[in-house]
C-alpha cells in the first residue's frame, strides 16, 4: 500500500470547532443580555441575503455577501416573532453542540413545539436556520443540524470518529463494498490519513458502484465519492476537507448536460444560496466531463435537449463563473448540438469502457487544466 498521506498539522479538530462555535454563540448571547440589562430592546444584525447583496468574489472564487445587513429588533412588533424564533434556535444550537447531539431540519421544526415556539411550517424554521448561519458565518452542520439526504464515499481513507459513543474508534473507508454514507458522524470525523492521491466525485450512484467494482480506488489511487446528483452540503464539506486537510486534488464527473455542468460548479464555487458561508467549496476542483465536446468526440448515444435545458444554458451564460474557459466553451457547444448524454452512455462500448479508457484519459486532461 502506498505511504499514507497524513492530515495537515494546522487542521482544526472537531473539539476546536465546537469551542469556536460555542464561543460565537456565547458572544452573541452576552450582547443580548447586556442590552436587556441596560433597559434596551435587544436586537441582532443579520447579513442581507438579497440578490443585490450577493456578489461574485474573484479572489475567493465564489459568491459572497456584501456589506448590507438588516437589524432585527424585539422593539419592532412585526419583527418580534422572527427575533424570538432566532433566539430560540441559537439556544437550541448551543444545546445540540454542547451535548454533541444531532438533529435534522425536520427535527428542529418539531423540537420548537416542545418549547412553544411557533413556526407556521418547516420552510419557516429552515429560513431561521439560514439566518443563524449568516449571523455566525458558520454552516448549520457545525451546530449539528443536518439534512436527511446522504451520499457515499469509498476508498483508502482512515478516519477517527468524534461523535459520542464512538470517540477514538478508527475505520478505513475501503472496508465496505457499498461505501459509507456521508452523514454527521463521518463529516465530523478526524481524517487520519490516506494512501490515495486524488478524489473522484461522480454524480451517479450506479457509476459509483461500477467504480468500486472495477477497483478504481486501487487503479488510480483514488477516493471515490458519490454526490447523489447535486451534492448535499455534508458531501461538499467532506470534499473540501479532503482537499484542504489531506492535499488531495478533486475531479468531478457528471452527466453530459447543462445540469451536470452546474453540479460541478456548485462543488467548485458554491451557490448564491450559500453565499454567507465559506466552507462548502473546492475552488481548485476540476470538472473533466462528460463535456458536450465529449459527446461529439466519443459519438455517445444522446437525447434532445429540452426547452428548459436550453433556457438554463442561456441563464448560466449570464453567470460570471461561466464567462470563460471550459465552462463557457461547453455551454456554447451544448447550444450548438442541442443534445445531451448520460455517464452510462459509455456502456455502448462495453461495461468497463468508462473505467478502462475514458477515465484514464480524463485524469491526464485534469493534470493540464
């Protein structure tokens, strides 16, 4: 086995992340108490997430929030309800973090009812969660609130769990042929070391299984990640950590369509909806296909693009991230050929064609990008 690549010494441990978050919550809470003690109506400043305050930052290579902020005050009767909801959520996040308990978005909605905090529906509680993220500049996963969707990972990666009951337990993620779900326990685990030299993120679960069967992890010294379509935030967090902490380059394989291209871009530079966060992107990630030019070069089976596909192409061309390079080139080709193809289309040439021929070539392409 190749010599293990160890985690970087400057890595922030799970315990340190917990201390940082609890410190932020305490700081904001103390400010509220000081205002109450001084006979003032407490308030909180929340960075604005309006379209006008979301800008693309070339330096960090992602969308970020501008300087605008909105003050939510308990003095304003129209804001009192949402102010109370936010204060309760901060309390609940503090409790989850201290007790090392996990909750889902749905759990938060129902937990509020135990404290007689009123949310009309889950979408309202979800919005308050994003408000707290913006205030703290930390993702909800840091305060132990996770979505229910999962994706998978497989490969030579040693981890050490940090969740209660499993602290110190070590695992190698090549031990199960179906891979391991990227859930809270894995996302927060310490990354101890790996013999891998690259991370391959694939859009499709079927292709992920094919890659495991064909031992892509061994052939290309890789960690394989199934993004399950648009990558959940837990998956993007893991990809970021694999890159930053272990120094692994990340390449992305998607279906050959405009939505696959955007899946890759979200991994690389995030989305406008998460402009208030900095820890969900891999700016150096490389999208290597399936490109529109691959559809022509490999004469892949295709289906016609829909009007929605075509409109999406034109919409993305207005996005500054798609103004140049492979991103703009492939949008232009999609619009010219008006055809799209799936990753599975390579099976036309045999079940292992994608791993035997296409993938090796694309890995070489990635080196020159």
